[in-house]
C-alpha cells in the first residue's frame, strides 16, 4: 500500500490574497499506526502507558511535557519546570463518547497546525488503550480498599508501608507510623449489634480522612 503523504498545508497566492488549502489525508502511515499500537499495548499501568505515549510523541513530533488528568488518575512527566505554551485536548474528541480526561502538552514553542493534526491522529490510537488502563486502575484500587470503611485494607497497608520505607531510605528522611486503636469497641457490637458497630467504624474512618491523609 502506498504510504500517505505528510503534506497538510499549502498556501496559494492569488493576486494580493493568500488562500490556504487544508488536506484531510492522514499523516501517520499504516506502519506508524501499527508500531504505535504495539508500544501502547505493552502495559495497562497508567504511568507506563503515558510514559510510552510521551516517547511516541517525542519521536513522531517533538519532545513535550505530557500531563493527563482524569477522575481516576493524574500523570505528568515533569511537575517542576514551567513552560511558556500549553495545548489541552479533551479525550475522546467526539462529544458522542463519555469524556475520560484531558491531556495537555507543554513546551517552549506553540503547537503548529500540522502538529495539532498529528496529535488528533495519535489520540485516536491512545484512547482505547487509555480506557483499559483507567479501568484497570479503578479495579486495582478497589482491590486495596476495605468495602465497609473505604480505606486501605491489609494489602494496601503492606504495599504502602514498603513503598514509604523505600522512599524514606532513598531520601534519607525519617519515617513515622501512626497506629489507631478504638477502645471498648467489642461492647458496642455486643450491646448494640454489628450494624451499629459498622457505623462506628465508618464514622471513625471518615473523620480520619478529613485531613486528606491517605489511609
């Protein structure tokens, strides 16, 4: 199959006016699309997926700081540096499909018309993989939550504590562990029933999370 041309804009002067013709032919070749999909399908992890996507963008367009924001996750290659220009796209582009998030590209120069068209084509490849990744993140989060209190369960505790210890060791920082104990909880269950005991646990968990601490 003949490769698609990369020509997008062509300006034709007529007298004193300039008319710009916009070609709707795809910029990405069939081989480009296949290679991109192969890379995007390597992992369901949101961070790895978007890191791979940022590498694709850098290769096919130019390097950008890529940021993604959704109800189920946030990603940014660089949270420190300030960039002069940014372009944000809602995903997916079609209003007929539910919005899953917004992706932003930050750089030192503005996005050109041809780059904008390339982004749209790349997003068509990214969105299906992104949907699967966000669903995977949602299910993974549920596996680490206690269904009654909606705070972390034992598996979440083990994983979070190990990660905190590793981060503390790398940064040579101190680490504190706070342990809560509800006094006289058994008499509440014995005298008022387990439904009331569940309410006490839910109320305690809700109060514990009011300071935005992650439990």
